[in-house]
C-alpha cells in the first residue's frame, strides 16, 4: 500500500519537495489512524472519544497545511522553470530610411536598435568566393546600410561590409546586399554569455531602391543561465 501511494505521488508530483511534503502528510495521517495501536506501545492511553476528536480535528488541519505548502512549492518551481524558458524572437520588418526597429527581450527591455541609414548600389562580395582559391570576386548589387546601436560585439560574415566607426564606439554600421540563398554569408551575428546566453542574427531579405525601403530578417534568442 505504501509503495502504491509513493508511485501515485511520483506521477502527480514529479518534483522533489512537493512530493516529500505529500509523503510526510500521508505518513502522518496514517499514523493518526494507527494512533491507538502505537500509542499503547509508548504508554499513551487514549479513550475512543479522544481518538475520534484527534482524527476529526487533526486530519483536516493537516490536509489544509499540506495542500497549502504543496501549492506554494509547485507554483514556485513552475515560476522558476518559466524563468529558465528561452525567449525567442523571429520577425521580418520593413524599414524606410531613418526608421528603426528595436529588438527587445521578454521584459520588453531594448537589446539593440536597428536603423536603416541608406540604400544604394555598390560593389559587394559574393558569398563564399574567397574560399579555396583565394579570390575576392565582387559584383554590383542593391545594398542597404544598417546601423546597430549599443552593441559592440556584432560580427559580419563574408558578404557583409563593415563600415569603420570613430570613437566613442556606441554604434556599428554594415552594408548588406540582399540575401540570396546564402543566409550565413549575408548575415551579421552576435553571441553574448554574460548573465544571459544571447544569440542575435540579422540579414536583409529585400531591397527596394525606388521606395528606399528594405525588409530585414531578425532572429534573437535569450536564455537565462542556471544558477
């Protein structure tokens, strides 16, 4: 019977502390029902009326206290697990010149602001052309210049041109051509491990020079580290 009760508790309360509280409550209730037997062994003599009153008053209070404590522990563990759940953002955003988009975390704190500075036609590197044979082939392409503020660790891939910036380093700029089945080569990335594990990626999915409009693809993942 005891092993069956523990098996049921393992199913209903899979976490450690709520299961221990429930197990202790079950053991105490069982002990109250067996009070007349083990009470005599330790010299505790109780009348039937006293036994009935203990069971009538003690068991309900024990159940209430145990359920309240289990509820508190379950809610606390649930909130703790929710805090450890990763925050993921993946959006396609249209920007015109001077417009910006703020990447935020789940508390709506700004992580990074992306601003479209200009669109133009420039000579841009082709993806993967300098792998193997050492060449640096470029082709004229529609481009978009994006500014990323308050974020110093963004790294461009091969088909993205970084723009040198002066002190203070409170923003960084890159020239993108439109992604054409080479997402990795046409993207900028960032990975941060302080406090949170954060991964950021951005590339340009469409460029309209006539409207001076671009569509960017933004991905952001944030996961709290376990203490």
